[in-house]
C-alpha cells in the first residue's frame, strides 16, 4: 500500500485494515490454499448421478519447495576481516536460529511474493528477529522518492474463553510501536499503549521475491487448474467405463415398463439403473454403450501442461529421464539455468534485506558494547543447494594446487564449511608430522626454569 503520508490514528488504522482485508488478503489466502493443495477443482459441482472426481496435484508446493531448497537449502555464510564484530554477530545469528529463519523467509517469499521479519528486543534486552505471516502484515510505503517504509501494521485475531473474536493491531513506526485493539461489533480500533524503540527506522525487514512481489507459482495457477481438470475428467471417464450400460439388441424391452401401475413402472426403470442394462429390438446383439476417447491426444495434452508448469514455474522436472545417470557438474548446471537465473533475482533482493537486518541489529550492538562497528564490514556468500560431483571438483582443486593460495583452494570445496578451522587443522597436522619426523628439534614451548640458562 502506497500513501502520501500516514498518521496512526484509530480511524486511519481501521480504514487501512478493512481495506486490506477486502482487497489484498483474498489473493494471499488463495496462494496459501494452493500451496496447501486446496485447488479450485475442489469446488467443482456435477449433475446428480455423474462421477465427480476432484484430483488436486501439488505442483505449487513442488515449485516452492524445490526453488527454496535450491536457493536457501544451504544457509548464507558470513565473513569479515573484523573478527571481534564477526564473532559477536555470528553468536547473535545462532541465538536466533538463523538457518531455519532464513529458509522459512525464502519459502514465504516464494509463496506470497514477499516475506516479512520484525526486529525487537526481548524481556532480557536481547536482540531478536522473527518472521511474521505476510497475511498478517500491512506494509505502508511512502510516495516520495526518498521514502521507503512509512509504517507497518501487524493485525491478528484471537478468541477469548467465550469464543468472542478480538482483533489486535501493532503499528510499527520509526521510533515506536503503537498497540491497538478492536472487539467484535466495534467500528474502530482503540489504543492500548505505546512502546519506544531505538532502531531509528521502522524495525520491519521486507524480503522481496521479485520487484513485482509475485509468488513463484502464481503465474502457473491457471495451468495447474487445467491439469487438475484434465486428470479429474479422465478419472470420471474411467468411472463411466466401469459403470457403462450393457445394450441388448433384438429383445422385447424392459419387464413391466408398459405397466399402468406407476410403482411397477418405476421399479422397472430402477432395475435398469441398478443392473445398468436395457433392451432394444434389432438383430439380437449385446454390447457396452461407451463413448470413443482419443487417449493419445488427451495424454499429449496432459504432457504439454506438465511441461508448461515446469517451464513457466522455472523449476526442472526431476522425474524426467534426462536427469537419470551420473551427470557431470556442467550438465547439471546447464539443466538448471532457468532456476539459477530465477534465484539470482531472489539473491539480489535477499542480500538487500539481510543488509538492512544487519544494519538495525548492529546499531543496538554498538550501543550495548560501546563500539563503532560498520554493518558493511560483514559480507554474505550464497551457496546453491545442488548435487555436487565431488570427484570432479576435487580434481579441479588438485590441478590448481601451487597456482593459488591454500585458502582459495579450500573455499572452492563445498564440503569445507569453515575455512579458518580447516587451515588451523592443517597447521596442527603439519606440526605433529614434523615433530614425529624430527624429534630432536626443539619444541616451540620454552623449558621450565630460567630461559637464559643456569646461573654461574
């Protein structure tokens, strides 16, 4: 939502919440339903007595989980030349379960087009960041070029012990958080209180999936619906075949079908439906009455829909035969080009959001530790979660040995998570091997007593 200005009055908050619930929230709920395999096919109604299979195919979850796993299955690695700052920030990230937080943010951005995170101080005065369901967050952007986020409203509904619904709204502003409440039947919210914070701006981080803020499967929902319908129709046709009428030609007709008694006549037709057969006069022939179906055309149509879902969803079809066998790293990367290009957009947006998170957290760290750390001293490295051809990569690193530094060589190996620790291990192993090979060499530790020798 974009506004010229925003004044957090009770009336304004009520208008914004009600407008969001009627205009934007239905789209978010639809995306949530499709991710949870609740498709429009579930609402299809057929004439009484006709088969009505409702087959929903979980393509939307497949697209989101595959994309999120590839993009954020391996957590972001951070590094810095400022070791003290890096250690403090790493501890902070670990306390906030950073790997799970980042993955869930990527998944929510994939579903809704963006994810939202709130930064706050807990009761112990510790910095925390927590993802919020985007359906519960209203983002209010400024209209001017220099404006970004004027405010953010988190609204949610709870029930009391009597089952009465109560709406709460937390309005996050650059210097405070305003709390409001609205009970059932009330037109406007009422203010409960206000908390001051020291972040200097709205403590809400927005993780965009793309500039248009669209979900990864949002553009293929109509194709998924067509695939659901075609599969459901095929299942209906199979039921028709199973319950097909058996036609007898050359017989005298249904028993009692010409009776003057309505009950007898109705029973005749009921028996026909129950037994699924009837009689016709002509030649004495029996056969099932079915419609001709072009199976080849239908299957080709389904195959084309399946290919389009993967193509426009930017994910590979891992069940495809072309993924079988021991593919080289280059071959795998070639097949993943669309997904990789898609994830590069995500990475750029995610990197910006992580920098904003780090900036706000560092402001509090500087106050707490009396430091002047610059949030730009820390760097993030993204690693794709892709099956690795370890043999191929190890051979490449071995060929580069002696041409580039040990640190760079270790950074090229995906199985090495902490290069500094690995370098320390190498140094210890080399020292131990040297000590075993040349035990007569003096050790690094000084001897006990006077290091200058014996007194004369």
